[in-house]
C-alpha cells in the first residue's frame, strides 16, 4: 500500500492538471475565441465555465479573449479645412464594440490596437470630407448632429469589415488654429471699429440735428421777442402820440408854449454847445411876446449867457449884432 501511494498521488496530479488545462472561464466583460489547429472553432460570448482540449494533446485548443464592452478611442488635434479654405483643429472620439469576434480575429488577429489604428485613418478621412463640405459655423450650429451622423455612417463600412460595430461618433472640439484665430481676431476688431464709427456718426448726426433745432428755436424766440418788443414799442408810441394829440386838441396855444419851454430847456442848458441865432427868429418868439424890444434883448442876453465862447463867422453874425443894438437903445 505504501508503494502505491506515490503512484496514486501522481495519477491524481495528472488528472487535476488535465482538468485544469481543459477548463476556461468567460466573464461578462469579454468574449473567448477557441482556436484549434490554427483555425477558429467557436466563439464563446456568454459568461460561464467552458471546456477545451487539455494541454498535452497535439495542437491543443487555445483561447483568445477579446473585449465584449463598448470601447472608445480618441482622435485629437485633427487639422481639417472647411469650405471657405481656412483650417481648424478638431477633436473627436468613437464608441465601438467588437460585434463579430470571428471576423475580428481573421482581419487583425484580434489585435485591438491594430483595429483602432485602421479606424483612426478612416475617421480622419471622414472628418475632412464632412468639414470640407461646410463652413466653420456649421460645427457650432444645429448641423453639428447631422455632421456626426455622417461621419459615423462613413466609418461603419470599415468597422464592419473588421468585425466592429460603431455605436456613436462625437465631435468634442472644433477650434481655430493660431493663424485663423489671429485673422478672426483682426476681422472682429475691424467689425467692432466699424460699428463704433457707425454709432459715432449716428451720434454726431443726432447732435447736429438737435443743435440745428436749438439754433432755429433760438432764432424763432429772438424774432418773436423782437416782434413783440416792436409791437409794444409801437403801441407805446401810439399811446404817447394819442396823449399828445389829446392835449394839443384841448389847448393848442398852451401846448405850443409847453413844447417851446421844453425846447428852451434842452437847447439852452449847459451842454457846452455854441449857437448863433437871430433874436427875431421863430425859436425865440415867446421871449418877445411879453414886451416887444425887451423880449429881443432878453433873448440876446440869454443867447449870449448860454454861449460865452461864441464863434461867429460869415455874414450871419453881423445882422444879429446890428439888430440887438437898437433894441437896447430903445429901452
């Protein structure tokens, strides 16, 4: 019995090893491709415990695991040209899943990196095509959704040939390049300057219009005031003339006498003015009315008194002096 124990232990070890090497487990996040003699035997997509030919047999089965989840890869800083000829930088990502593990194994040997490399090339081309048919503003408008669908539809045939299924394509960023950014800044600056000049011109126009209205109102107000002043002045002159006429009509002689007295007061006042008048002139008629010659002498005296520095030239001064002498003699 003791001699058989090592043999039994050895047989048990061989059985355990064969069982262990013939069992494989597939979890819910992956798929298993069973390869025998270099050919794909079957694909296990459901999670669970499975058996294969154990290790030690000629060309035993081998298991290749591939992802059964939705995968993602990003494409950054893709330089695309829009319909206007300018260049922009675009970031995008793709959500995909290995839908056909058998084809995935046959085309890229189950290499996920190789499959993503081929998808990147196709995605780059699709982005350039879609952006080349539109302007930059389209990526910032409602057309963005349709652009992503177009890129997805262009990417799907290539993905299906690799055994992949494209679930979605998203454009994360559409940005200006450095050159376009500077050009856009200069254009926006020029537009804002033009808008400022337009606003300034409108302001100047409004200011000139308001100033013209104010100037016109000033002229109108001054004209109306001058008109009213002339009307009031005319009415005052008319009232004055009416009062004078009424006074003259009441006593014409007294009115004439009053006017003459005012004329004497203004003419004979100490104004520094020299006058040479005949005593018998109409201006001095009220001086001689009280006593004949005495009035003429008084007029002469008054004239001489009011003009101490009389300058007499010509023939007008002589008659006045000649006429004044007899008057004084008669008195």
